C-alpha cells in the first residue's frame, strides 16, 4: 500500500481522499450487498461505470487497503477483488448512508424491505453480514 499524504488531519477529508468520487462506494456496495468481485461484475452494475474509471477506482481502493486483488480460482484470465477487513469495516457506514437515503430520498421498494429488516436489529445485522464477508475472504485463503 502506498503511503499517501492526506490534505489535513480531518477524518472526513482523509476519508474523501479514498471515497470522494461517485464510484468508489458503489464498487464497495456491489461487493458487500451483491457479492460482485470481478471486473466484469462491476461493469454490469446499473450505474454503467466506464472501464477506465473502474480500473482507476479499483487501483485506489487496493492501494488504500480497502480491497485486495487475488488470482481467480476459476480462470487465469480473471482477477478476483475481495474486501479486506478494512473494507468490511465500512459496512456500518454503508448501512447508515442507506438509512439516511431511505428517510430523505426515493428508494426502490425491494431496498426498503431490506432496510426495514436491517433496522430491526442493526448490530445483529452488521455482525451477521460482517461474518459472511469475512467467510468469503477466508474461503479464498487470503483472510488478511
């Protein structure tokens, strides 16, 4: 991981150095909630990210230690992107963003159902999903 100098000591400013574009959190969202983990998977997302932007964002996330790039077990031509523990720790943040959006924006009905379920017991939901994400990471043999 590259040592990057932050613009300031402000946690929000430092976080924006990694996630301050409109694509990085969507990539993380897809990894967490849709089990997407290949370049092709990310290209199929509804938001239609351009290939050059996707490559740049994946590199930034990897250099920041949020994701790691692994050999794909089923294809030498593919790369597998997995969340690191640092990336998995973003789960509560992603949920809170979705809860905020549910309160203030128009959200698809199926997402409303998902969020209603998650709100019933946030802590349990986060622990369960974190455990699943860590299980995916462990199953690759790279549980860093």
